[in-house]
C-alpha cells in the first residue's frame, strides 16, 4: 500500500516537472523518475515493455493530435516530427503506474477506464495551460475526444499489463 502511494506521489511530481519544466527539465526529470522507478518499484524487466508500449502510444496518439491541430505546441528546441520529450515522458510515466498505484484497476478495467475518461482530459487541459500548449478545438470537443481516447488507452494498458503478468507467471504484481 505504501509503495502504491509513493508511486502515485512520485508520478505527480514527475508530471509537474515535465509540464512546468518543458523540454530541458523534462529530460532530467525522465532520467531521475525512471532510475528511481527501476530501483524502487520494478520487480521484473517485463514492466519496461509496458512502459515502452505507452511511449509508442504517445507517439501515435499525441502525434496525431498535434498533426491534426487538436494540440498546438509552443516553439521548442524539439524539431522531430513526434511529440516533445516532456509529453512522451508523461506517456511513459503512465505506463509505469499499472503494476503499482493502478494495480487495483487490473481487476476493474471498466472502472479504471471511466475514471481515466474523466481525469485524463483534466490533466491535458491543466497541463496545456501550464505548458503553454494551445487547444486547436473547443474545450468541450477536446475533453470529449480525450475522454474517448483515454477510456480505450486504459483498456489497452490493462490488457498489456495482464499479458505481461501472464507471461511472468504471476496473477498480480503489486
């Protein structure tokens, strides 16, 4: 229970570091967060596959949202045609939660998805203000799209986490 709470708190601190710090601080925050995560939380190397899956989801999903004008990014040192490091770091961070503070949701994937459909858009909207990201559509339309996306992202995450557990020979990895 304490590790789950520490996982949630460390992710929140990581979220603030990435969103408020932008490109430069995000790289340092990503390194620090994942070194701590690896040392203190990771019990099997297979967890890293779930984290990498979420980075891939971030490239595709946020990349499409940026490309299609839903998210308008501020000027950046990042010139690659994928989302900036601070945003991909957040996706990786979400992947790091499934075996820890979100482990309860592996048995309740629909509840986890409904909660994500509410809280993830809130995170985007608050984060957009902090990170000087503009919304290319109305707040209501953006909220609705984010709710839809994150409902299904959580389903994918639960499926991948369960698959990882099955391959690891464990029912629960808490």
